[in-house]
C-alpha cells in the first residue's frame, strides 16, 4: 500500500527530523477508515473482520516507511517505524492467512500494487495520478474483502463474489466515488491549483458522483436516498465553493472528513 498524492509536504519536514514512527500524511487515514467502515456495514463485525481492519490500517505506515527508506536521505531514520509497523503487520497477516488461506492471493495482489508504489517512489514520482489511482484501488478493494472474510470459506479459494449482496457493490461504489472525488478535489486545491481545467474536471466528477450515488441508493428507501443525496451533494458543493481563496491543508482536510462521515452514514442506511 502506497502513499496518496493528496497529502502535503509535511513529509519533507519529517524527513529532516529523526526516527519518526507515524506517517505525516494525515489525510490517508480517512482513506483507510471509510472503506473499512463501509465493508463492516455490509459484511458484519466479527473478530476476523476487526483483525483485518487493524491489519489494513497497520499496512499503511509499514508501506510508508518502506517507501521513505528508498525516497529520503539518511534512510536509517525510518527503520524504527518500518520495524514497528512491519513486524506488527506480519503477525496479523499470519493470523489472517491461517484463518482464511485464500487471503494469500489477496496479499499477492497487494504486493504487486505495492511494487508499483515502490517504482514511483524510486523515480521520485509518487505524486503522479497513476500512483494515486493505485492507492485508491488498494483502499476500495478492502470493502469486498471485509465481506468475504466473514463468508466462511477456509481453503485457498475465496467465497464466490457472485453470491455477495447488491449492497456490497453499492457501498464499494460509494467508497470509490468518495475517494476518487476527494483525490481530485484536494489535488485541484494544492498541486493543480493553477490548472483551471483540472478544477473543472474535479467539479464535473463530483456532479456525476451525486447522480450515480443517488441512483444506486434509490432501491434502499427514502432515508437512504435522502442521506446519500446530502452526502454527495455536500461533496459537490465543497468542490464548487472551496478553493476560491488559498486554504490551509488542515481546513481542506476537515471538509473532506465531514464528507467521508456523511458518506459512511449514507452507506449505513443502505446496509440496514
């Protein structure tokens, strides 16, 4: 699991300090949390799903420090963080694979995706849109995996996803729309702030997301439909109104967090 291009240059400041144990990219935590919550809503909360959620969160700082060792000077500063999070993640991975051996194939796919992140890091191009897209795929994929881990298969073959409820794919789409939209919006305010075409593209995507999400929520009743309209409507309004003046990254992050919370609530109403 790599890093998101929506984060700020705080990591540069961290790179100048000694032995950090937490990544400075605070926005990435919300990218991890939303898919986990949506996956738990449709898949249920069990000891295995809780362990999977923890493992998914732990994988992020482990991957961050692995990339930092390649990316920044004096890599020894990042070995402590890699050891703490990497060893914890390894223990969790062993426990999960012992309970659900088919997760071995999931881990292989994530390893390939992480190799892409590493390649971008080695090229000093981890801020590219393609790397952002890989990170989003890594996050969104956890939604169906959260359902599958509770489906009960204990061999090397994962449960058939054709048997998954429609709600799973609705919430997976919610996660994808929210994360892609957030990445584009934040990028339009920071890295692409001088590019009006990218800002317009971000706004168009927010509008399409509102229409798509409302259509997906329609079968789940009035309250789910209303809350979905409010959640993605909020994301559309923020893309239209924010950015007219320079904003601090922390303020931008607050708006994104509020949007994610609203999307999670909408997903919960769809899953009821």
